[in-house]
């Protein structure tokens, strides 16, 4: 089975036996889809006990739902919403969990000089990409005005009382660039606690691959072509690692022949035009790949290839050229199918 990184808008549960092996118990493939965190979340597990697997999947979904409520851009239970509501007024007491995520998010912003910036939210709202309405091309003057509110340094975190404070009114944060990855990591831990060890967990462009599809078969992951919908341009064999793909082809609109998408450059307020698709692999966490795929997408291939600290990336750039870390070939059997 090849699992594509993309969006599927349906809800169903499937449990089917995997073709019998020569030895060992009968294995079943259990799949469940649910819409959460603004995207389709899909868990495909291989297990000998359907009921036990369903229990683990249920707990994993509940954890993703909990994190979505706490870190989401909307909702009465969101601590992010409360921080935004009191911007420029006073610090907001938050949970240890949210504080740690904000601290890591700010660290990414500092390490990459603001290319990754959670305070981009007001500009995202202007475009409409983080709202439940159709996105549209805003006036340049409005983008320029709201860019004054984008500054991760104005997010003040106080570890002594675990508070967060946006120093200027109308500032807002959006953890969309890291929250799904974090939620995947937490769900992976719970699946394993419930003895579900062979699975794929996918949330939009973020994914974790654990174990194997069967005792004799590895999981194969396909990367969707950014311009040929439904087609794959690359395939890899993965085990016990996260992979995230950021692309300009999922949330976008066209105007006057120009493609406008949701990955905004915090320095300019406009969609980044350096890449069409970026995939990153890590055996550390989905949170890391979630953030890095966005960062690399904005920086572009030239800067990434000049910096040896970036690893395990596959870039489909604006000129339809591929750039990759050779480790993807040796470690993950990368195959380019349709460049």
C-alpha cells in the first residue's frame, strides 16, 4: 500500500485481514479517518486484535482533539485565543504544556531569524487562510500595515508563573505551523502505550510512520506532485520516523494567473514563491518536521543547500527542479517517479 500525503474528506472505519503470512497470527489493517485540527486525520494500523487496535486509535484521536482545543486558533477552550484576546492588556496564565510549546516555537523563530514566526496570524487573517471563509488577495497597503504587528520578540514568556504576553494590541499568534506535529507526537506515544506499534498517522501534510506494514513488508510513502493532482512524484520506504510536506497546492487560490497560497513569508506578508513542495524527514519528532518543512519552503533551495545543518529534505522548487539530501536515497530508498 502507498499512502499519499494529501487531503481526503470522508469518515469511515475499515478493518480487513492482511494476506496470510507463512507463520504467525492473522493480522488486520484497521483504518479510521476523522476531521480535526482543520484537516483530515487518518490512522492506519496493523494489529492482530481489531478491538485492541480500535481502542488505541480512539485514545489517540481523543488526545489530538484535546490538543486542538487547547492550541487552536478558534474555540472557547483555547489558550491561544485567550492570549490573543488580552494582547497589549496583560499577561495570560497558561498551562505548562502550552508554555513549553510556545517556548519551542519562539526558539524556532529566534534560530531562523523570524522566518518562522507565530505572530504572523494578523496577516494570515487578512488573507483569510486561517479563517473559515474564502481567501482573497488583500491590498498591499493593508499587508504593510499589519506587518508591523508581526514580531516574535513581542511574545513575552515568563517561566516563573507560566504566563504569555503579546505586548501590542491586535497582535495574535497562530500555532498552525507546529501544533499538528506536536499532536501527532503525543498520539504516537499513546498508540504505542496501547500496544499499537505498526501504523501510519497522518494529519494533512504531517505524518508519522511506525513499525512495518507486515512482518515482510515496509510502509511505502508517496509524495504528491505539486502540479499533477492525484499523481506521485516521489516514493520512500519509512520506519519509525516523521515526515512533513509543505506545499503551495493544498490551500490556495488563483488570481490574474498568480497562485496565492497559505505559506506566508513573515518578512514580506506575501506567500513564499521559492518552492512548490518541501518534504522533511526526522526520527526525532513530527513537531520538528512540521516546523522545518515550512522554514525550508520559505528559505528556498539555494539557502538550504548552502547550509549543511539541514538534513533529509526533498525540495521541488519554483523552477520545477528537485533538490535533495542524498541520505534520502541511501536510508529511505527514495525513488523519483515523475519529476
